[in-house]
């Protein structure tokens, strides 16, 4: 199967979901966003020569690929990484202190996503099983499951079948209280979302689902108390009272809204873009649901689509990625600063930020990553992966922020391509000893 045919299959499987490579921070910390779907497509395309029967599990993972932000983690003790693959229906815990892979955790059918609860004491795995005579593409021919995994015992509870059926999350967040997950679902799904995108709540104890209505296409953010959601859409940003499911009037911003960062202190920040390439960062009061004065971000010579957005933990600076540059924006002074230029060939794809807000990385689906100092607002020397490997999964920081872990594949044309989890020392930018995994990594979640 040639690459163009494979890409066509993937796009058909995505049922027309818009490609949005934006990123957003959780509690003012950057995390992965919808760029994950793009990276997974590229990863599958790298094995375009594989026979279709070998491709089936990979496509299965892509169909449900979810963009959500990694949970904030604290502490400096030993951490465990949980890795799942597009090819194997299991989650492999890896003790990072020794690089030892532990007994895998099994889930029903094909994995689509993994998200950690606040505090990291539990993981929730989302997967599906194709019904008899069903197919991979049609969400109505699948049974969807949620499985709770204890990070203390590394044991899975009995899977809970999701009655509504979840076809294609474009965003998945767990509320700070840890009892409910919220997802943006591209419809239609069984009797829940008849058209467009719906905000869905999922009770993590029972699996009970509730449709909170079509509030926008996302992304979205939650307030630290878990009482409100802010959903990005064509009309601007729609506040949703999560207790009542009430959608409040949309908050308008200049141009098309692309991403949002919601953090402590009663502030949210929305990045938007006009047709001439000029962007804006607009502060929003979560107390009054009103917009402040938009801060203009020049187009810097091109009209490239926004591909990155993050806000530092102190809430003083935002970073807007577009094309081959990242523009710092002073949220206190209300002024954009001199842009930071990255490699013009790779361009900005995803901007994970260290927990202390001093360092970020441009992580393209490539053979290298680009460290960026957020202290001096300058690009550092690129870090090259081992020869023959390219990044295929999300990047995840250790709880201390001292190490960045990358999922990578050798891109070989085989039934089960090999993979690595590659540590990067964030102080020296040197690679540590890579951890071998059996299959191509799709996602890494790290908990203390």
C-alpha cells in the first residue's frame, strides 16, 4: 500500500475532523493537543508498505486518537511511564529509574487513549471492540470501554462499557476533583450528538454519560475548581456551567479562536487569528465571563496556521507558535516580543513546556527536537535522536522536569516495528540510555 493510499484511508477514517495542531496549557502548563492526531498519522505513514492486515491495529488507534493534556505531577521520587502502542492492545508500565518494563496491563480490544487522574493514583484507559460483522471506521459498529488502572498495584479494574459509545474524542480532560471526565466528541454518536461537536461528561466511577450540548469544536479548558468549562468554537469561546449543563453566551475574540489556556487566578487566555495571519491573545475573566483587551501578535511575514500555544506557570508570558517562529507575548505589559525562529523546514508542531516554565521543546515528527529557552527567549541547538529513529508519540516530562521522554520508532517496514523510549536530560540536552519497547509507541503517560 503506497503512502498516498494510506493517508487517504486515514483521512476517511477521521470522518472529516478538522486538522487543528493547536496546544493549550493545563493550569498554565503546556501539554499535548490535537497535534497528536497528526503525529499518529505520520507515524502510520512511515510504515506505509505494511500489508493492510498489519495496518488494522494502527488505524484502530488513530481513529480514537485523543488530544488531552498531561496531568500536572509533583515530587522528585521514582516515576513510572505507561506506554501503549498502535499495534498491541496492552499498556506497558516502565519503571524509569531502572528502565525495566513490567507486566503489561490488558484492556478490551483496541486502545484509543490513556489519561491520568489528578495526583496520578489512577489511569483511565479508553478502548473499543469491533462488533461481529462491524468495521473499524463506523463508530456504531463498535463497543466502547473505559478501564480504571491503579498506579499503586498496576492492576486493571473490570472494564465499564460506555453506553453512548465514543467514536472520536478531540479532547479529553479529567476534572480536578477526579470524579468526572469531560470530552469533546465529534458526532453523531448513539442518541447523544446528532451533529457537530458535543461536550460530554463521563462519570469515572460508573461510566454514566451526559450530553452537555454543542458548545464548539474545541479545544476546551476547565477552571481549577472544575465548575466551568470554556469551549473554543466558531462563535468565539463558550462558557459552560458543568453543574447544570448551561451554556452561557459566547465570548467574542478577534478573528477565529484556536486555543485556550485556563489557569488559577481567575484568568483564561484565548489565542485567535485573522485571515491576514495576525493573531491575538485575549484575556478572559472566569469570574465575570468577559474579555479583556486583545494583545496583537504580528504575522511575522507569513499567514501560517497557528500550531502552538502555551502560558508560563506564573501567568506572565504566553507563547504563540505559527510557521517557523514562536512569539512571546507579555501578558502583564500587553505587548508581543521579538519572535523566536526555529527550523524553517520542520516548523512549529508541538510545544511541551517543562514544569518550571523555563524550557520548551518544538517536537515535530522528525529525527530531532528543538529546545527553546524561555528565560532568554532563544532557540538552543537541536537534539538529534539515535540514527534511524524519529519521534512518533507524545513527549512527557518526568515529575521533576529533569528528563523529557520521547517515544520513537525506527520506521521499519515490518509487522511490528520496534520502538524506543528516549530520555533527554533537560539541563544538558544529552540523550540517556534508550528503553526498548516491543511495538511502536503511541502515547506515554508518566506518574510519580
